[in-house]
C-alpha cells in the first residue's frame, strides 16, 4: 500500500546532494517509493515531486500535472514516474513562469526555463522512453530534474524581485489570470 512520505524542506542537506542512479528499477524499495511519491504529490496539491524531496536520494521523479488549488491552470495528465531521466535536447527559447516547491513552502519565483525539451527516461516497467514536453509540463520536468542535482528553484532566480509569498501570488497572479 502506498504511504504518504514526509517532505523535507530547504536547509536539509539531502536536498543539496547529487542523487544516485537507479540500478535496479524492479527493486521492491524503488517500486514502493514510486507509489509513495505519487500518493504524496497528489495529496500535497503538487504537480511534480522528486525522490530527494522525501529524503530518498535517487534519480527518480514524478510529473503529475493536473489542475489543483496550488496550480489551477495546470494541464491534466496521469502521474508518470521517470527514472534516470535526461534532457537530450532543448529549444533555444527560454520562457519565464511562476513556480513553487513543496520543499520551499510559502514562496513563489518567476523562473526562466527552456520552452521545449526532449527527454529520455526509463519507466517503472524498465522500458526506455523518449518524450517531448512544452510549456508548463516542460517547466515541471526541469524543476524536478534540478532536484536530482541538488538544485532548488530559488537558485535560478534572475533577480530577488522575482519572488513572492504564496499569499501575494494567489492574490495577484492566480486571481488575475
Ligand atoms: Zn521542488
């Protein structure tokens, strides 16, 4: 059965580590971790989560875009586990958009990301997959992928003026969209 995993927050050194390659995807611990991450991200109103955020330093992330209270305009998709992911190509276009992070509660940042990326990853059944993502889903992937290298979204702020509290973000950005 999937369980809720406690999410670690900025300041915890595990968030700053480079995560380890997953050697055996069929390993019971990894499969359980995937189930727990999916349960946790849905429950927390997240659109993505990376294994290091629950103190499991593996190259494993979940993209789970769907409209929710924190991201009312997110596109709907089935939660997908991506293991040992890599960005194999990207657009030259970079777009800025608002991000938050379950490990940095209460803070939003206007962060530049590639508009389109081509990624390669292994799915939970061990199949190698190639996929293209654009706009918001590309943004989620890049944010979660950063967690695997110990990078947090605030590291990518171009200017501290691009930060807001969650409360001001809800008032100024979400309600004016
Ligand atoms: Zn995050």
